[in-house]
């Protein structure tokens, strides 16, 4: 089943002075009361695998209060490889190592990919597009170093541009930053639209399955240069040249609007992503259950795409989501998880799981003796 996390060790990470979990298997369930440190374990595993965490923590938040530095290690292996992945937090800096050698995050992303599913992910089915853009970029970053680089280059350019607009900088400066925005922005929109269309296709299959074949899911990607209509399915997969030309025109056309609003309104940060169930926008018409199914389909599709594109099964991290799903959706998720993915689950109690699952799992009750 590909690379498996065998052992985890955290020193002075979050609430853990020292946590050492060895002999980890296919399915581990962490059970314990609120604030005991369940999410912290999930976050630690995500930092060591995806090289980022859904909490977007600062350095100070990760190091245990009262400690100077922190260290997280994961030992992962398959039939042919033994890897030790390390994240060191010292002197205000994050340092990553593989088998003791310094590495950049870009070198490590994708080696042991992971997919996390947390209650925050229910945002993926609400009206704002930004959580969907972020989730798509986070997936793209694990799949391709160029996607990640485009995101960080674009973010930097956008910050610069917003500062210039706020300072009412001269036109010449805005024009020159717009050239950069067009180059990077067009590429980013193309990467995203292509990835989104693959993701949406896989999601459609899972959604059909989860809804018992009764409902159809569709997805829309509307680049910022097109008027967004939340009522209509629109799918664009522009070529890079088309995207460049459209972005350039739109930036020129809306320059005075950007000037008067003192912020950038055109570019991939304003692209819209929507999901439709049986033709109706899920964020505006979907029931709670439909939106939960949609988010579940999103996560399952992420794991499928990672396996497809990297040839490596991701580690599945399920933080506190059992209570968010009903029995049918829980069963769908768990049967998928048990189908070959190494899975870590947190929950406040074991009552969410049926006995046959508990029998297969290593159940760890927190607090463990090893932690404080
Ligand atoms: N840097 C830190 N230093 C010390 N303690 C920290 C640090 N960061 C977080 N904590 C503590 O960790 C605990 C939270 O852990 P975590 O979020 O993992 O809880 P949880 O078990 O997931 O709880 P819940 O069931 O409520 O989600 C809190 O008590 C918090 O104060
Ligand atoms: Mg938690």
C-alpha cells in the first residue's frame, strides 16, 4: 500500500513535551476528551507529510509554550524504502530534513502526501469561493512543485499590487506589476482550471455513489475576467494564451475600478468555483446533507487524484468529522479509508464506530502516559 507511517515522535510540539508512537498500523483511532491534543497529532502528521497544516500555524503556536524549540519526526517505509522525515523548529525558523539531510519543503512535498478532513472543510460547500480556491491550491501544491511556486509568486505580486493601489502609486508602477500579474496569473488560472476539472470528474463519480445514484454533481470554474453567474454552470479550461489575453484586457478595463477601490479585483484570487447538484448551486440551494456529501466527495476525489497522479496513496487524516456525518456517509468514508489508505482518525468517543471497525483499529486513548 505504499509508504506507511510507522512511528511518530514529537518533542515540545504544541501541548506535547514528548510523544512517541511506534508500531503504527493501517488504522489508528485517537480518542479523548476536548483539548487533550487530538487535533495537534493530526496537525503534526500533516506538517510532516503535506509539509503544511490546515491550521496555518505560526512558529510560536507550534512550539510548546515554555520551550525553546520543537522537533517532529516521522519514520515511514515501504518494501524498499525507509525514510525519516523531520521538522525542526528552532530560532524562529522551520528546518526540514530527510534522513538527516536538510531539504526544502518543495523537495519533500508529494513524497508522503496526505489528505486531511476536518469540520472546517464544511466551508467548501458554502458560498464564498476562497476556501475552494485554497483547497485546490493546497492539493495542487502536493501534486506539483510548479503549482506551489505559482501560488507563492502570485501571492507576493498581489500583495505588492494591493500596497501600490492603497498608496495611490503612479500608473507606470501599476502597469508594470500588472505585467507580472498577467504572466503568473494566467498560468495559475490554467493550472487550477485543469486540476479542478479532473477533481470535479472524480467528485461526480463519488457523489453519485454517496447519493445512491439519485443526484448528479457538476462543477463550475469561472475565471475572474468573466462575469460570475452563480446560477449557471460554466466550465472554462482556457489555454495559456487565451488566459493571458483575457486577463490583460480585463485588467486594463477595470483599472479605474481597482484604483477607486484601492485593491486588486482581477486575477486568480477572484476566480469563482461553484458546485451544482441537479443543476442548482449547492451553496445556495443544497440541503445540509447534500453539502456534507459534496465535501465528502471532494475529499475522496482528492485522495483518488493523488494516487493517480503521484502513484502513491495518501495518508488520510480525519479530525473530528465522525460527528458531522450521518451513519451512511460515515460508512462510505470508512469503507474507502479501509480500502488501502493508512488512516488516522480522532474522535471524542468510540460510539461513532461499529465494532468490526474498532476491532481492526489500534485505539489510543488520550492522554497517553507518554504525554503531558
Ligand atoms: N504551543 C502550545 N503550547 C502549549 N499548549 C498548546 C500549544 N498549542 C496548543 N496547545 C494546547 O493544546 C490543546 C488543544 O489541543 P487540540 O486542539 O489537539 O485538542 P483536541 O483534543 O483536538 O480537542 P477537541 O476535541 O476540542 O478538538 C489546548 O489545551 C491548547 O491550549
Ligand atoms: Mg480537535
